[in-house]
């Protein structure tokens, strides 16, 4: 098992890689929102897991950022902004790739300004 500091550093390195992908995709309006949103969600997920690892908090394998935020709050780890703001990223988790973006718009997963 990795030392918590090493695990946190590894997760932050992966988050940095995903942030680079997010920025590259976000600069191209023709890229579907599901791809851009996926990398945004991945950055936040990995950062939350890095914070948990840094604090020695054990977390299960999940892509649910709300679950990770709740876990951190249970351990009195302060959030950089209101916890409910993380929820907007959950639809972009891995499961999101199986739903065409047009279906997400009609199902209300994305606002018309995003889709």
C-alpha cells in the first residue's frame, strides 16, 4: 500500500494530466460537452481523492464526487466552495459516456446553454 503522501501526489499528477485535456477540449467549441465535462469531473474527483489520501481517509472506488465531498465533510475537511456545487459534475462521470449528449439535453442532464 502506498504512503498517503505518495498516493496524494500520484492522484494530483493524474488530475493535472486531466486538467490539460480539459483545457485543450474546452478551447474548441465543436467538441461535445460530454467529453469536456468528463475531464472536468475527473480533475475534481482526483483532487478530492488526493485530499482524502493526504488526510489518511480511506475511500472506496467511486466516481461520485458528492460521495467524496460527503466523506471529506464527515472528517471535518473544509471545502474550497459550497459542497452542493460539486453535484453538477456527477453526470459527466464514466457512466455519462454511454448516453448521447442530445439525450442528456432532453433528459435535463444538461442545460440548453451547455448542450
